[in-house]
């Protein structure tokens, strides 16, 4: 991802649409909270903001760029009997606000979904509702 054309492409904003997830984000963020605090340096708001990239081409390009961005590996908490996976986190901006993209290694979402984690309630801070469009920018 070092060439100038790739840097220009990956440095641009990607448009996505806000949607409500399955309501499980708060549960998972709460059980991973200590791990996020240790690895990312903050205590997250208990939940994620879910967005979906608008088309297949944007999804392919975004994921290629994400693959070249610096990732932070967050190990799963050790909970007996639970099947939990690691999470990759990436620094990003959503509508100009600093946040983290989180990609659980075990997920039911497809690769067009971009989940955000922050220490604040992003929906309220950005005044977002389902169907609103947002701009995502990776911090390379």
C-alpha cells in the first residue's frame, strides 16, 4: 500500500449508511471493555455504531485499504465455556470525529459492514439515525 496512487485512493472518504444492528454490540463491548482499554487506551461506550458501505466496488476498495492500514490486535477475554474471537481495530474518522473501526474475527456480518467503537455515544454525538449517510476516513 505504499505507492502514491494507492495512498491517494485509500486516503479518501468512503460513504456508508447507518443501520441498527442486532442489539448485541453493548454485550460484546462490555465483555471486551478491559481488553479495549488495555490495547486502545480508552474505555469504550457500551455499543457500536453500525454502517454499511453503499456498493460492491466501495466495499472491495475499502477492505483492500483496510488490509493495508495499521491494525491493533485485541485478544478475546478468557471466559470459560465462551467461544470468543479476537478483534482487529483501526483508527478512523466518521464525519470528522475520531473513532475506531472494529472487525471481530468471528462475526455474522458481511464485509460491507463497518462497525465503530468510541468512548462516546456516536449516534448522539453525530446526531445520526438509521438511513443517514456518513463519511468514513481511515487514518493510515
